[in-house]
């Protein structure tokens, strides 16, 4: 099995090398990546997952962070005028976490302020969980992608020494296969890990901004409820 895999990898690298030689030393990105061997398959999958998860969460978080600038002013006016039903209708029509938190607070109007605050906090935790969903996948990829690159280094060195032992001929062509696998998988693994790390931190920052907005809206709502008693 290993001999078959070794032969396939060698053929792929040799073909890419020959293509580079035929093009006056130039090589395409596709041919270069093929020199990384079979470990490029899981690395490609990790890259695709990273891109998908980043944009899926980015769209979801941006959608959750959208809120009309005068949202809380409208809520305040309705509460001051005693029009709670209008407040509920208005909050339900706003499909975002802040509106759902405020809607829960409106539903609890008339109960002790501590109960209202606790109910809103519970909804806020659920909304925060929904925004952070799948962010752990990016964090995981940021950790394991470089590990696949390191595994490629081991495979490349094993491939190199195996080739040297098999042909008993120390030359650049014999060494090339293992060195290509080692360098390309290591570089690609680090790049994917870096992309996932940056994406995770950027999305986490956006979630924190939305969470701060949720907390600010909750505090303002509780202040509105207590205004008449001051």
C-alpha cells in the first residue's frame, strides 16, 4: 500500500517538476499545490470550511447587529404613553437580538424589576449563544491546520529518507519529492491556520460589539420602567 502511494506521489511531483522545466522554470499554483501530496486534500477541506464558516457567521452577526437608531426612543414613547401593546408589536417586527430582549422585558411589565431583568438576561444569553455558534469551528481549524502542516513535514522527511534508501543515490531529484511535501504542506497549513485565527478574532469582536449594544439597550429599558417612580 505504501509503495503504491509512494509511486503515485512521486509521479505527481515528477509531472509537476517536468511541467515547470518545460515552462522555463515557471510553475502554476495548481502544480505547486499538487507537490504537497495527499495531505493537501484535508488541508483543502479545512480551507473550504474556514471560508464557509467565516462568511456564514459574518452575515448572521451583521444581520443581528442591525437596529434602527431611534428604536429605544420609540419604545420609551410607547411606555410613557401606556401603549404597551404597540411596544410589543413594534419589537416583534424588528428581527434582531436587541428587539427580542426588549420584547421579553415588555412581556414582564408589571412584575418586580428583578424578575424583568432576569428574564431579559436569559434571552440575552440565548441570543449571544446563537451569534457565537460555530465560532469554535474556526478556533479548532486555527489549531489543527498547522498540525496537518507539521504532519506533512514528517511525511516529507520520511519520503525523503525512504527515497534515498531505495535508490542509494544522493541527488537533488531524489531529495525534491520529500522537500516539496515538507515545505508546501507546512506553508499551506500555517496560512489556513492564520486565516482561521484572524477570522475567529474578527467575528468575536463583532459579537462583543453586538453584546454591548444588547446590554446598553437592556439597561436603558430598565431605566425607562423606573422613571415614573423617581
